[in-house]
């Protein structure tokens, strides 16, 4: 029987993780270790200098659910050190995230921080995200197309040292045009803070921002592929060395 | 006059950032935006859903120092939105971090979360770390060899979309054998938690761990290069797409 580890960054009570559990149950035994509270934008952050808690919430045949007080990456470490202990799950799935993790969002994503941590452990890891921040978003399309992707994986696994970042357009399943491989799009956030003043006259700032797409139209970047109505799949590397630039600098810096 | 943005993850009061400021002053005008408190292991995490503060601590000719209540990546965003506003600094330097950021530590590093954020903005960004967690570590060697690297950069800049992760062995300058380019070493932490019991009988966990080097001896990984007494330089990419695996999967998954 396959063992599947599930986590997310929106917290153990989110609709996304609840739908993901239902979607994954036919594939094997499910072990959930997810944050107590929302941990969006936590990247691969770890909790250092503060103690962590791990609480069992549910234990049924085929489904165990734990909540962890830390970040998504903490959840994976906790699962591997306290629950799996020396054995690897057959698959880690993180999500379903409420919000796009395409383009540069992949850098900040807690959903993908968890898949990166899974990959460090040698677990095949997939992150699923819908391009809507609505906590009650319709996830029917994610489930239909997500299962197709899980089936592809079990037939032909991707290589270790790589995890998949899958983004779904926020449209009905019958409107989704298909699935496409893509590369991480170039983009950044702009106008990132809203300034306020507290009752004592001091300024403070809320992070907000607008996404600014730096990829040309109609290219094969994840953001553009999703905008065009397709599900995008980007394989991401754990080894982020820029080997081309390494060679170039080696030849001109002459250390 | 060059403008140089400095940040770190050990906080604005650490010895590492204070030595970095002294090291960089001859190169131009220094603007520091660093976390109020230690933010180790924060990766590229952002502060979402909590307001941020920005406080000016010092304003001299050639040196301004601000503290920000958020993460290292928040500090860079704050600098770009509230201080530089539309102009880019000539260089961002993050550190000097107290602790190695070689191998897989680069994934979790707040020091490098800041350089990644700088790179997203198009700022040439360099992270400097010494392989010692001693908050009073001797940084003489970092300053001597760090200046050499800054000089190389101003003569022949590295390309945008890439930042440098520089790690220094914890030895005296005269014992350092030189500087070497390297790739991100393969490795992971093991035995990551120490379990305790609170006075009410409930368990809690402290993150600790031992680094497990998965690279063969004498290869050109950053961790091995530093262990051999050299300063290591790894160029890291912001686009972490695995293009080889993308091609391979495209040909076998037939979406």
C-alpha cells in the first residue's frame, strides 16, 4: 500500500487541503502533517529558536491527520523525523494552495517550500495551486486535472532533485483547455506596501503589491500558460547553481 | 557615487553586519535596511497579514541605517519601495552571516533570501557567510577576501538573474588557501529535533540537526571547498526551472 504525505501552507483547516485529501485517498494511505495556522509566503523558512508542537487531530483507517505549529518546511521535517522515521513516503503532495504559485511566486511560496523540503529528503514532491485567493474557490477542475497528473507520475516518475509546481486556472473543468509543461515565468511584484499611521503618529506598512509579468505574450511561461486557460507544470531544481555563469566567471575572474 | 544596500538575517545589531558596513564604506554610500531581530532560517519568507515597521537608526554622511520589523526579503522590498523608489542601488551585500550557507543551507538561508529578492529587483547581489555560529567570530579573513571579491565584481560584474553565495572558512586570513568557484553541494540535515516534555506532560520539539554531506570528498562543491580551507563562490539562479527534466517529461508524459 502506497503512503502519501500531504501538507500545505494555508493551514490544516483550509478547503484546499480537505479537497486534496479526498482526491488522494484512492491512491493509498494518507498522512497529513499541516500547519495549525496559515503560513502563506513562508518560502522554505524553518522555525529556529522557538519550540514546535505536533498534535494528532484524527486517526482513521487510511487517514491520519496531524497539525504542526511551524512552517510548511517544518511540517515535512516533523513528518520525516517523528512519523516516517527512516522510511520515505511514496509521494508528497502540497496544497491545494489558494493563490497562484506561478512565476516569481514560486520563490516565496510556502506550498513549494514544503515540496523543496520533500525533495531534499528524496521524496517525489508535487505542489498544486489554484489561481484564486477565494478560500471557498471551486476546486472541481483541480481535482479532475490533478488526478490525471498523479496518474502520469505513477506511470513515469520524474527524477529526484526535482519537484513539480502545478498551477490551475480559476475556471470550470469544462473550460480548461488541457495541461502544458512550462518554464518559471519572469516577473515581480510592484507597489508592494500600503502605508498607514497608528494613533500615536507613527507609520506602519502592509504588504500588498501588484504582479508585473515580464514575459512576452504567448510564450511558454507558467503564468502565461495558466492565463491562456491551461494547467501549467514546471519542474523546479533543488540545485540552483548557475553552471553557465560559473564557467563564464571562472574564465574571466581568474581567482 | 555608488550606492550600496546592506542587509542580513542576524539582525541590525550583529557583529557581522557591523564589520560588513566598515568593509563596504570605501566603495560608496551605504544604506542599511536590516531586521530588528535575528531572522535566521527565514529563506525568502515575506510578512503577510502583519504590519511592518521601518525605523531610522542613524543618518551620517555616507551611512544611513534603518531597522525593519520583518524578514530579510521584507527588508529588501522595504528598501526598494520606501527608500530607493525607482532607482536601483549599484550592489546589495547581505551578511556577514554567522553560520555556513553552503550546500543545502542555501535553501533555508535568510541571508540568501535577501540576495534572491535583490536579484528579482535587478540589483547585483552577494551573500557573505562565515562557517561559525560564534556571534563574536573573527571576521578578519572575511574582510580581506571579501574585498577581493567586491573588486572582481566591480571590474567584471556577474550577469543579472544570478546572485553570489560566498562562504568563508573559520580560520585566520593567513591560513586561507585562496578563493574557488564551486557548485551547490548535495547534503541534508538529519536528527533534526530534540524532544522535551512541558510541565503538563505534553511533548514539544526544538529544531537542531546534524549536517550530512552527500558529496564525494575532493569534489568542487561549496561545502568541500570551504572544508579544504578555501573561500567558495557559488552563482545561484533565480529561474530554478529544470529545463532538462522539462524536455524529458514532455517527451514521455504526452499530455
